[in-house]
């Protein structure tokens, strides 16, 4: 009887060990400074694809293109604000189903590196943080009980979705990354609350996912001590990131010196193949195909070096999801990211091969560099069809200032003293705020703005027409002013152009939106998030061609015969604003600043037959039509 008891206990212990569970027997571990997959040394060749930037119908296509580059894994961020836009209201359905994305990657033959945050950067609105966190009395990205209570609540919903998707459980997730480039903000080596914060994330993750998966951090090699409290601790692997180079040995040596002995497989979690682009940049960021090929070839030749291309496929920051960067010192404190996240990644925004600054094929350059070391990859899928549909006549119009009540979600009286409420204080996350006065001031006014109080761009309307040039936050510096005559109907429309995703301001709660201090004799604020249904429901009237310097909605129909194909809507003739397609916000445009001059309209967003197109032009431009085109238009 005693023999049977010991046998029973042994079986229970075996079943309780994830790597020994019946039906799996799969392991992805670290041994002798190597990744080991099911007992054999393994090199991770990954590439970043953000499910949040790709239509769900295209997930498989983009993942197969990643495979065709010669990669064996995909890396993705999980944006908190995509899944908890309002407190305690979670959404993981449809295009937000990160678990389904991982399953699609597994079916495509790819392992997965999962970057669960809570902070992500990624040129994504507020670095992935929900805007409503700015309403809370919480200090972000450190050990603050209020902040961590929200992280805990979110991860309770998020992390259990991955338990059965870990490699050891039959799935494809082999690495879970905690936080992101924390050493660029905090310092675990000197600030105990920062170290405690990171340890809290690890403890919480292991509570839901156990320890049968590799946990990691990432940082430039110079910041490893700042980014991770796990020096010489095998529980968490410190990895590095940085740009393309002729060699990587020095940074890998720093990584090895930091990690526990035998627990430092060379891992370059972000190999920056491309770069991001801001509005007002002269051109889109780019490198030569020769640089791409040489930099990736050097990494592929590095013995036993694992890496993840950032990005393999960039996609699009649809809606209000594009972020901004604080580049001080040495650059502007606010630089808003364009809608396209093409990133000049080898797989472009619409699934095509991108072209380097030398005219070369960046996809081919990277594929060939990897193939020279690891052999020929699988074939690439057929090209995704693109079409030019011609002109989209804009036949109807509605002035924004004539329909404020129909678009408003709040209207509040401003305090006569003290700070004004921010957009977040008013319960609004994205869009615009309209400031007005109940009674016109009889005396002339000078409206003074500065970079700290104007977040982010203001149109000043006097008697319904634009007065002067709109003021943009980086251009104001210490001060910029607008003179307004007495007795005028004064209204100010302030645009939120995306919260800072990188830089101290992102976590220091210094990027609230709206007018953050008193300006003139304004006494009222109205919330205008521009909900697509509210915009579509406006009483549009036939376009009369009358010139206006007031924000105007324009409406047209794109008619498609047969199955839709990808296209782009060219913004030539417009100024600045937003385009909606069939009730879906394609993103922001800024034709007069560039360098992006068209918005991507993928086939899954289009219908066979009639497609509703609505444009908001903030300066009142009224071109007779938008042109559909088969490719993006960048400034050259």
C-alpha cells in the first residue's frame, strides 16, 4: 500500500510541474548562456508586429511575411489603453483579441515575445497608459500603491489569457518582457521604489503565469543597472537594444556581465531597422537598403545572437493612437508622431517591401542577410492588391461651430481663479476642447499662450472665423500671443495631438491636454471627442463652395465595384484634420506640414458598393474631391 501511495504522490508532483505535464513535455529555457528549446540550442530571430496597428483580417498575411524574412518569432506590445479605455471596462474582443493574435502567430509557425508593459512607448498614445490615469492621484512607473492598484486590476484581466499560450503549455509564448526601457526613466540601482516597482511586476506576473517562461527586461546596454534590479539573478534576463551597427560584441559583453553566470543568452530585443517620423519633419525617416543589410548581417553573424527587428512590420496608428515624443534636451519638448507607423520597416505599412534611401529593397536586403547564415526562408505570400479608385467627390458639408451641441459630451463653467480643468479632469480622453465666453468682452484682449499651458494646438476664432495662424505648442516657447478686438464672439478650439509616449513628461503627469491656465475672459469649456456616430449624424448640406476659415466637415462617397482592394486617400488640397471611413477613424492628417500626405485605407475597412467618407478640415479648406491612390505619398 505504501508503494502505491508514493507512486500517487510522485504522479501528482509530476503533473504540477508545467514542463512535465502530460501532453506537452515542451521547454524553452536558458542553459550555458544559450536559449534551449526542447533540449536543443536555439537562436530567436524575431520581429516586431503590433496587433493594435494591423487590421485583424491582415494579421496572418503580415505574420507570414515575417516568416518570409527568415524570422522564427514575433514580438508585440500590449497597449493598456487599448484594452481599458475607461476604468474597469475591459475589451479584448475582435481586433483587440491579443490571444487570437498569438494563436495566429503560432499557426504561422512563429514563437512569441510578449511585452506586457504596463508601459510600452512604441510611439503609441501616452506610451500605452490609459488617459484616465491622469485623473487619479497616482505616480506612474514607480512603487506607488495607487498606481499599482490599477496595474494589478488590469493584469488580473490580461495575464490569465496567456497561461495556456505559454510554450510549456502547448502555446508559443517563450519570453514575457516586464516594463520597457525603464532605465531611460527610473533607476533601480539608486531608487529603492523603482527597484521595488519592478520586483512587484515580476511577482504579479509569476502569480498568474508561473515561472515556466523566461522573464526579461530591455534597455540600452549603458542603462542595465538602472533598468533592472536583477543583477546576477537568474529569475529575470536583462536584454539590450539599439541601432544597426557593424558589430554588437561590446554591448553583449555588458549584458553578460550584468546577468547571472550562465544565464545570459545574447538577446537584442530591439534592433532598430527603421525609425519613427513626426509631423513637421522634412521627410520620413529612412536608411539605405545597404545599411539595413549590413547591420542585420553583422547581427546574424554574431555567434549565438538572438534578436528582434524593430519593426518587422510597422502598420498604422489608426484613430487617436499616435503618440508624441519629448526630445529635450537637444530637441523640441513636444513632437507629435504621424499616423503612419510604416517605420520604413522591411514589411511596409500596406504589406509591401519598403524602399531604402538608396532606392534598394529593404525587405530583400534583410532577408538575404539572414538567409546567408540561417538558410533560405519560406516563400513570401502573394502581394496584397492595391487600387486607385479615382476621385471621391466631397459634395456635402457641415460647419463644426454650427453643431457644437450635437457633438458635445460635456459643457462646464470655468473657474474664475486657479488652474483650469484639463481634458482628463473633464472626463474626456481624446479629441478637442472648445473654450468660449457667455458675453463678449467689451475691451480688446491679448491672449497669451506658452508651451507649458497650451496642449497642444489652438485655433482662435473671432466672430466664427479663424484669426491669424493656429498656434502650435512647440512654436510658442516662452510665449505667443493673439490680439482680439473688443465686442467679439471669441472661441478657442484646442486639439489634443497625442500624449507624450517617451520622455520624463509621460510619467510625470505633465502632458495633460487643453488650456492649463487662464486665457483672456473665456468662461466656458465644451468637450468635443468627435464620436464617429455623432459626426455621421450631423445634418450635412450640399456644398455651396463659399469660402470659410472655420472648421468644416466634408462628406463624400467612395463607390467600389467588386471586391475592395487597399487604397490611400490623398490629402492634397486640405490643411489639417481627421478622416473617417465607414465610421472608422483612419487617423490624423496634416497636409500643410507633412511629411505624410495620404492615409491608408485597407480593404478590410472598405465595402463593396458605397463607402462613407467624412473629412474634418480645421482650417475650412473645401477641395471638390479627395483622390484615391495606390501608394502612400511622402514628402521628398
